[in-house]
C-alpha cells in the first residue's frame, strides 16, 4: 500500500526517515478472509465469492485460537475481510477479541449490510477503520458488483458509519470500464465527509484474472494518478483533508517521486526518495500476510496458488517465521527481478511491484510486472544521461505547487 497523502506531507512538513528493521523480525499486517460467502458478485473478486456456504472454513474454535496466536505474535494490524465478513457467523466475537489483542483493527466490507444494529456493533467494538468498496457511481457500481441497488446500500453504510463517528474510507478498483467514475468518487468523499480514499489497481487473481482484459491502460493509470496527486496536494497545502492511498501497483510511488522532482527540485525529491526507499515498496511476504477462508497462509491476499501452510495444523507465527523458500525470496532486497523490473534504477522505491501479476501473465514471479506504466526513460532504462531521478516531463498540464490551487 502506497500512502500518497503521508508522503505528500513530507513536502510541507519534513520528518526524519524511519528505516525498516531486519526483515526476519518484521511483523506483518494480516489480512484475514473470514468467509467466501458474499451477497455481491464483483467482477474483480479475488476470492471468487458467492452467496452460498462454502465447506472447510475455519470453525469458531479454530478462528479464536488463530486470533490468540496473532495477538501473542504482536501483529501490528488485523484487517477482517471476506467475501463479505458480515456474513461470517461469529464476526463480532472475533472482532471483539481482536480489539483487545491488536493495535489496529479494520473491517473491509461492501457496506451493504453495515446498517442499523450491525453499524451499532461495529461502533461499540471500536474498529479503527472501516473500508467500504464502491466501484463507481450508481449503476456503474451496480454493474461492476453484480447486484442492482448495491450502490445505494453501500452509500447508506458510509453514512451510518459517519453518523457513529467511525473512520470510514472508500475503496475503488480502477478499470477501463469504470475509470470515468474516479472524479465523482473523489467529490463524493468530500461531500460525505469520508476520511480515506483507496485506489486499487486490478490484480490478476480470481475473477480479476478472468477479466484482466478490462485492466486500466497505462495512460489511464497515469491520468488517475494525476487526479490523486492534485487532490493530495490540496490536502497537504491547506485544503480539505482526505487521506489518499493506492494499492497493488507500487509504480505509483515512482510516479509520485518524479512529480516531486519536477515540481520541487532536487532537495525535496531527495528527502522524499529517502522515505520511499525506507518504505521499500511492495511488501508481499514481508510487511503483509494473508489467511484465507480455509486457514491457508499466503504471502498476500492475491497469492492463493502459493500456500505457506495452514493455521488448522500450525501456528501462523511458526509458519511466518519458518524457512519457506518463497517468503525468503520475497524478503530479499534486491529481489531477483527480470526484464524491465530487473533493469529499473528505482527498484528500491517500488520493490519490484506486484509479483503475482508477473506470475499470472508469464508463469515466472520474477518477470517484469505488466502493469508498470512508467516509461523506460523515466526509470533509467536505455538512458545514459540518467543519474538521479527521472526529469522527463510527462503531463500536458501545469502542476505549479504555488498557483495551481489558488
């Protein structure tokens, strides 16, 4: 996850760089898919969920034992997801105990069931954050999510969270079929007082792999980032606050770094680059982990074809600190990257981007990420004059940091 607003604030209020520690000692954010059951039929669903009961999901006892282990292991954050997590019969039991065990507890939901008593219970438990997925305005969202009325119901969930002072964010997956909704969704965030906006790039997993042809074109990804850069700069420069993050395409950090260099020059860009390199880009298998609905542990939520082990038979903490060969490679810096990713001069910023896309397209997890939208000249490939950062302008409009938003 690339925290755009956080790094944008480094331009205005610089802070010292905090470097990541020994990879073997890093505790991951755990994304836990509690159930595959879901009332929607989203085109990009990486778990291929449906409104039926799936066999083999963790029992209540297995889930609670896993939760205790996560607490002892001191994971910094736990995100309860699905399917639709509210379709898990013991969601609130898990959440209540999780609140006692982890520093940061979040809920990732489609929002359509976050009404009335459910919203009351979410507020009572004290979730730090609730992310609600909306992939377009009105009928666009309903088409994308496969159920008529999903937009209205999800928006009601947003409003019920805000009425209870729950920090809430919108989650949006960018594709060619819904990209026109992005400006309106940013306005919706402002109109509804939404705290956070998360733009996810499409990952080729589950139904997202089936519909990979709908992935946003590289030019579209750049256009989307321009919109987010404008809005994030407004927030950092005295405008209305909106915490903007992006996910599943760590080239976003490189694009941002180039923007900083173009607008603010060497000194600011060098400072931002230090922060970005300390973050290190893609964190699959290092700073993020996944437990799926069957209890299988993966390097992240999209690596369903690669299993480290199962919490039904082993402790998560033991699996994560064991000698799994894929985890060892994912934690290596630099990673054994190939193609454009291997030649890129800014690997320390993006960490090689999203490996699962490379795996799905080529069969090799270390091949170049096909969704990297940076031009060769912008990442130091075939450019003998490249020394520091990318200096090639790549937008047709001004991003003057002083005058643009006056």
